[in-house]
C-alpha cells in the first residue's frame, strides 16, 4: 500500500498502523491472560473445520459476506475498555482517529442496570474493515445515575487524580492532529507502545484497599473503572463461524464458560451478533495501605476484571428488523426469568420462530440490509419484465443480480451488559447491578462528552445498501428508482 509523503517524510497508512496496533495488543493480552491464547487456538481450529465442512454448502455460498475471508477471520478482534471521564473519552477518540477508527452508535447500558453508556470505535470504510476490522467497545461511567453518594464521591475523586496517558503519547497525538491524524513511520513506531500503556494491566492499583472495597461493594464494575492506573482491556474477542461449537470446546478444555450464549438464538440465517465468554479470572493486585505517609506500603489483594469473549456475526438488520428483534428479545427475557440456561435456550428459540429464517424472506420483508451486485449482463435487454414482481426481485430470480446480507459490524447493549454482569457480579445486589436512579438514555450527554456525535448505525448500513444498488443500476442500464 502506497505511503503518503510530505516534508516530514512518508506518513504511515492508517490501515497498516491499525493492523500493527491490533497485533501488538493481541500479543500483550496473550502475555497478560494466557487463557486468551488457548481460546484463540480453539477458535482457529473450529473456524478451519467450519470452512472445510461448508465448502459445498449452498446456504453458506449464499452468505459469503458473513463468512469473511480466512485472512480477515484470523485478524478480526474487538476489544472493550471502560473509561471514567469525558477527558479520557476524548483522548481515546484521538488515539483511535490515528488508527482510522471512528465512533459508531450509541449504547445505553442503564437499561440493563449498569451506570454506563458507550460507543464503538471502528473503521468507517468497508475496504478498511476488510483489511483489518479492529473494533473497541468503549464505555463511559455515568456517575449521575449512582444513588450512593459515597460511591459517587469516591469514584470521582479517584478519576480526578489519575493519569492514564503518557506525556509522550499526548505529544504524538498533538503532532498527528496537526497533520490530519497522520504520523510518520518513525513516530508510528513510538506511538504503538505508548498507546498500549494506556490499555495494559498494571499490578499496582491507584486506590487504597478501603477505597476499592467501597466501590466494589456498590458494584465491581465501579471499582474496575475507577481504581486502576490504566483503562485496561478487559477482553479481546475473536470471531468464530460456529459459536456453539466454541462454547462446547471451552467447557471440554476446562474453561469456566458463561452459562448461555448472549444474543439471538441459533438460526439457519444468522442475524446481528451472538457472544459468549469464559468467566473473569481472579487476579492478584497490590493496593495502597492508605493516603498518608504513615500508611505507606502496599497490601496484597485480588480483582476480577478480564475474561475471554467470542463472537459470531450475522446479518445487519434494518430498523424494522431491529424493532422485531427487540420485541422478541423482551418477550424471551420475560418468559425465561426463572428458567435454567437450558430451558431459556428452548424459550428463546421458540419465541424467535416469529423472526423469518430464510434469506429471501428476510430481504423481501425489509428485515435485513443487503449488498447487491451484478453477476451477468448478457440478455438483460431481452428480458421480459414480470409486472407481478418488483424489477429488482426479478433480476435476482433470473440470475442477473446477487443479493448478499451485509455483515453486522456493531454491538448489542443487552448482550454487552449480559457479558459484563456474568463476569462482575455484585455481592450487594441480587440483581447484579448497583443502586441506580431511573434508567434513561442520554445520547446528547454522551456526544457532549465525546466532543462529536457518533455515526448513526442504520444510516451507515442503509448507505452501503444504497451504494450497491446504484452500482447495479448503472451497470445494467436502469435507474435506481426503477430498481427500488
């Protein structure tokens, strides 16, 4: 890939820099959490077996966009970080801008009992996603939702003092910002290790043991956000083609796997996102004895934060499809309140029978986004139009146009919260969450903290579909209005 140049020398391509950063983060996490390496091997083996098994599967051939290339599957990761202040969020946005990653979507986690809201940083161009689809799900604490004034004051005091970005990293970000978020090759070599320090695990906490316990008793997620010297990555997630097989393989390997897979139930035509994990590890951490000189020294303790997550991606659904998904999810959750994981799986599968499970039905009912492409032009002008069918559907049925579901590149708030809750259970509240004021979304407040509005997810998928339709219309000599 060609390098851009100016008087300062060649600029590092953002796609290459992102790939190198993601690889370095993966190596760092593998060292910090050895089970992550075991998980990667399991996913790699199952993906390879899935590719071989489905080589002649007609259904799989129809969902090429969901399968992804072998190279992309090997590289694909998403991470998750938890931030405490708007300043941290804005600085992280600057870091990811240098990597060609931008905020997508707004996620309200308060509806699931967590005092946080979030966005996802990822590439905005399909070509960049294909080269390296690194994503980071980034949450921000909402202290105004906490009912406990003591916990709120303690968290804000700790967050007000901590510094998770090095001076050199901030200097490099200033340099990049002055050059349209670009760095030279030499600066990029510095940037990666400096940025990784912000997301690495530190064995010494920024809090005293008493401060930590105040927040942990309210909810461990508060302690995880506020008590440490970095915004440590709490998981790195590989993508699998068969999450059910990975779930069973984790159990067979002795990993403490989550009791059930989050997201829609297993389907012939996968939609949105399914996620599971091995549960958070108990890790040793040193806490300060106290705040005064007389309390100098460290106390041994432990903390649960980091876990191994896996994801299986399906088709992006339209606003209509998402409304149906949310309604069925709510119905499933209501019916499975007291059910065992096995019983819940049956309930979810039964409820979701209301969601069509054939690609043709999903497309024709406007429930998923599709990429359209011209696959042949011969004899197009001799085709007799069938007035009973929309022109686009006739072109698809007669083999002139291929429709492939667009892969869902983003996240689900209930699934993310479900993963968090299963890995950081509160000892204080049987519901697994802290005492909160009434749950409410605050997208404008998040945008203010971020310094910009995240890209609307539906608009992005709609544009991908529309662009492909425009290309098909041009190639076949129709207008978009005729096809639409």
